[in-house]
C-alpha cells in the first residue's frame, strides 16, 4: 500500500501534469481542426520525449 501511495504521489508532480495537459490540449485542438496533424505530432512528441528523457535520467 505504501508503494502505491508513493507511485500516486510521483504521478502528481508538476512535469507530469504539464505533459498530460499539453497532450490533452493538443489532442482536443486537433480533433476540433484548429491545428494541423503534423504540428500536433511534432509538439506532443517533443514534450513527451523530454518528459520521459528526464524521468529515465533520474532513475539512472
């Protein structure tokens, strides 16, 4: 149970929230037709790669 609570606490970190918010906003904007598909793939890919790159770096 303690491990579960630690994992939940890690999910609520600022970088995680920012990454999820960026992905969500761009998905919604793409579905509405406000943004080109190529732009969404580049932006979300960049943000996600940065996030997972920093998370992996911390674990090493």
